[in-house]
């Protein structure tokens, strides 16, 4: 129940970031809807295909519906008026939650620790990667800003805590907190990773 | 039987559009074959992966064969001599048919209306999206010209008619006609969607 | 056993090429790891999704582990000191082996000859395609240099030999030799394919 709510909130936050990318590119309402849906459900879709699970949004209407409502909201409310900081912080919460949800679902399908962590990272980042490739922008992967690293930290802490025997809510809470904190330092303090040959 | 013929015609038409993209980029025969196959079967492949169906072209040779013949035909006949209008109209028929075929297959797998419509849109448009990303061209998604919207309309009309109890041939005919008509208006009259912040 | 070793060597070689692409783009350690993993396992992942097999690296840690070690090695040893020729030749071996392994796995799942050959080509080339799209570089598909053609030749020779009744090691050896030889001619002699309208 809490998982479903978190899941839905994550789809909504990522869908909004996709619609905002469409707004920045002065796109049409159809592109808004497509970018919102792809960014909202993209990461979880790849995870489910890879672990052999039924794709989570396919048999139901609510996940797609949330994405379409997010796209319509961004279209109707002028993006110029949205505080970018609010989006970054919502996105940070969504990313941290998704990294843990993705890794946990992978553990539930019997994956070992390393692939489960990778699934958490993919769930948290793949939607944004597809969005950037489709929009012809440089992928978030190519930016030095810490993002994927925060997802990896969150998923690792969660999987590690589960393997150490922590109860699920504690493990998930620690994972979300770790991923969110690292991402928050990147947003608030400009924490970056050094590029190759530049250190 | 009719479905198989429509399906094969759709693969052929989309494969030709992929090969023409390779011709525009002055590519080699191998790129022709790859672009033709990806564009021809790409949309249906994504649909089948998402709904958990066996991928339609994998267990047989005819769909790939049709794509390769299309690539060879475009290579052998100089593209400069092809009337572009003919391609656009063939492509419009293929798009409208694919949107309905994709949505109908999704309904057959028990999907609710909204995801079924999305599957129709993906089947009709994803091949072209991959083609454009691979070729480094702006995706059809980013153009204001009505394309994805026409696929969405066709799939929606078909799914709506099925839910209202219409017999399959009628529902499919209405869906194809609706999608084709909207796309035809875009080709013949330059019908476009307004971009964000430009209206 | 030999197959597993070849498979692991192929993942390692492709992972190194992914990490080297990250090094060329002056990327961070996280991008190194991501590019290495995507390039290392990408082709086999697409193949497994398409033929309905469990994705080969998901239930275990070793394939991802090899990719991460490859990324760390490229990060720690300065890429400027690596002889590019060595990479090209290793990559040629990996490509030839992967084309045969991919086609052979597809035959084992009951695919006819043409789709099996396509699976060999995808296994050998898709990792590099995703890597190039993510890095914003022109895809290997768009270069006139012979690469995909060599994979197609290797897969075709293998499948042809199997259909003619050759024992598996002979068929695989012929396929790898054919693919490697054609690629070697491209590397050593600059063998290229003519572009459309340029011949």
C-alpha cells in the first residue's frame, strides 16, 4: 500500500520532469504526453523486462493516467512560473525512492546483490536517459553532477541492509535517506564527480 | 488472414521509409538493411515485449525477408526517382493500420483501454523513432507535424468502438479511417499542432 | 565451458571499449561503469529479450562484475598509454565470437536461419550502438567501415554450416574465422563499403 503510493508519486514526479523537458523544447501537447509517459514509467519498464516480471503499468490504467495528468498540468500551468528548485527536490525524492523500490523488486525475484543494485540504478535513471536521448539533449549520464551515483548509493545501502537482516521498512528508509542525502548535497552544494584525466 | 496481409504490408511500407532514411544519409547497403528492419518491425517488437507476447517476427523468416527486399529495392532503384508523395501516402496507410492492429492485439491480451491505445501508438510510431535516433535526425516526436496524434486517434476510435460492442471489422475500419484522415489532412493541408508557449 | 569463457571474454572486451568511449569523452567513474556494462552486455540482452530467454546476466553477478573491473582498469591505467590497435584487434575477436554465440543461442531456441543470423548480428553490434547513441557519437552503423557486415558474415557462415550438418565446433570455428577475417581486412587494409549514390 505504502509502496503503491510511493510508486505512483515517483511516476508523477518523473512524468513532470519529462513534460518540463518538452516545455523547454517548445513542443506540442502530444510530445508532452509522450515524454511524460516515457520518463515516468521508462525505468521501471526496463527493470521489469530484464527480471522477467510483467511490465508494471501495462495491465492497468492508473500509471499512464498519472503521467497524462502530469503532462496536462505542465501544459496548462506555464512552466516559467514553476520554481525549478521545487522540481529538483521532488525529483531527488523520486529518484531515491525509485532506486530502493527497483532494487527491492529485483531481490523479490531472486536476484543476487549486484544485479539487484543495478536494477535499482536503472529504475531510477533510465526514464531520464530515454527522455534526454529523444529530446536530443546530452544524457544525464554525461553530466558530472551526481545523480546516478546517488541512485547507486541508495540501492546499495538498501540491499546491504536487507542482507544484514534489517527489517524491510528500516532497510528501505536507510536506502532512501542515503540516496536522497547524496543527491541533496549535489543540488545544494554543487557536489560533482571528477572527469577522467581532469583530476 | 487479412490481418497477416495488412501486417506484412505495414512492415514493407515502414521498411521502405527506413531504407529511404539511409539513402538520404548516403549510407551503405548494410545500413539500408538494418534501418529497414528496425523501422519495419521496431514498433511491433516493443509492443510484444511490453504485453508479454512472443515477438512476432522472431520465430519466422518472412517479416525480416520483406524488410530486406524493401532495403534492396530502395538500393537498386534510385531514390531520387521515387515520388516522395507516394511514400508519404503509403506511410499514412501503414501508420493507420498499425495503430489499429497494435491496439487490437493489446486488447486480445486483456489490456484495459488506455494501455491498449498506448500500444497502438507505440506500434505505429516506435520504428520511426528508433530510425531517427540511430540516424541522428530529430525524432518525429519533436516535429509539430501531426503524426503520433493521428495514431492516437485511430487507436482510440478502434478501442472505443470495440468497447461499444461494434463488430471487429467495423471497429477496425473506423479506426483506420479516422487515423488516416487526420494524417491525410496533415500531409495535404499542412495541419500542425501548436508548440508550447507559441499559441 | 568453452562457451562460457568465450562469452565472458566477449563481455570484457566490449566493456573495455565502452570504458574507452567514456575516457575519450572525459567522463566520470560512474559513466565509465555504466558505459562498460551497457556495451558489455547490451547486445546479448536484446537477443535474450527477443528470443524469450532469461536475460543472461541478470541472475548472476559475474558478468556485471567483469564489466565493472574493466571500467576500473581503464580508469586506473591511463587510456593514452593503451595501444588503440590492441583494442581494435581484441574487439574484432569479441565481435566475431559474439556473432557466432548469438546466432547459435538463437538456433537453440528453435529460430529459423534468417532470424538466427539477425540475432548474431544484434548480439555483436547492439552494445556498441547503444554506447554511441548515449555518448552522442555517430553510430557505428553510420560509418562506412566494415563492422556489421563482418558480424553478418560470421553468423551466416555458422548457421549455414550447422544446417549443412557440420559438427558444432567446426561450424563455430568457420564462423568466427570468416567474421574475424573480414573485420581484419577492414582494420588492416581500410576495406570499406560504398555509400548510396557514391559508387
